[in-house]
């Protein structure tokens, strides 16, 4: 594992902790963060810049517990990793997605073309009549309104309300899943299995996912979202 770095900044009553370098999780994350916290003592509110680190709900809850031991209250979270943003929003933090830096984008373009398609990141609301189709995982930072459709060969992840139609595993991947902060779709489809939406609301603050088990689609809590989302692509026009 490469070295991980932290930058602790203080401005008025707000302080910021920035994570960079090799991503760490679980106990390793706490061991890396703890030495920087004394520099932030006497501050009440903390803003966490996660960079491209992938942190789950469990990681963030453990980190929040460590921060509270130092009288720090995690109130906001920034990240270029959509799964970290979804986890933070599920725990009630103010979240702000960020695009990768221009340097990171250039490095991505310089890499050899991989056989697997990259995940697609769409920022904005999908409205009735919009159709978003992609050959890998689709991540939507916004709502999917009734009448809008998403077709993805991989997973469908919605950072917002999913109230339209979503098809994951469109090329036959029965292990794909559909996850959202609020899962209220008109219809969900995973590979060849189809089901109508659950109709009701899930528990407040609890993201949910639709998965296929024994040929049937079931709805369950999504405490940790899929870990195999590749690097992101930029937004492109949505077909109508």
C-alpha cells in the first residue's frame, strides 16, 4: 500500500480534513486519521474532503465516532467517488460530489483502452421521456422522475429518488443491482427478471437496492453499495 496523506486546515469555527494518497478503510483509516486530530482541537465542526477514497457507511460511522472523541462533529463531506457520496448522504451528512481534477482526467485518457467499459456518471435530473443507456454501470447524481428510463449492462446507482424505470444487467448479468437513496421505481428489471416498484417509502435515511435472488427481484437495505464501479466518464446528452 502506498503512503496516505492528510492535510488539516482551520478557518474560524470550521476545520477541514483532506485525504489523499492510497485509500485506506476500516482500522487502517482510523490509524491514519487520528494523529492529525490534535491539530484540530478546540474546533467544533469538520468538513471532510475524501478525494477519490472509497468509504462505506461503516467506515464513515467509525470515523465519526473517532472525531467525536476529539470534540469534532463531521457536518459535510466532499468526494469524487460517487459511492462515498451515497454513503455520506445516507448517514445524513451534507454532501457535495466533485469531478476528478483535470490532471486525473488527462491521466485516465492516457491509459491504454481497457476491454471493460467505464462507468458512466450523469449529473442532473432525468425527466419523463429521457432514456439513459450504457454498456457498464450507470451512476446518476440526481432524481429519476416517472417516465424516465435507465438501461445499464452493469449496476444502476441513483444518488436521489428513483421513480422511473431501471434495467440493470441488460446484457444478462443477473448479479447486477439497482440502488437508490429512495427506491420508488415504476418498474425494475435485472437481466430477464422484471418486477413492479414496491409502491411505498423505505425507512428514512436508508438507501435500498433491488437484487435478483432465485430468479425473483427482492428489495433490501443497501448499507454498502457495489465496489466494482470503474472510473467515471463525463456526462453526455440523454436520448429522447
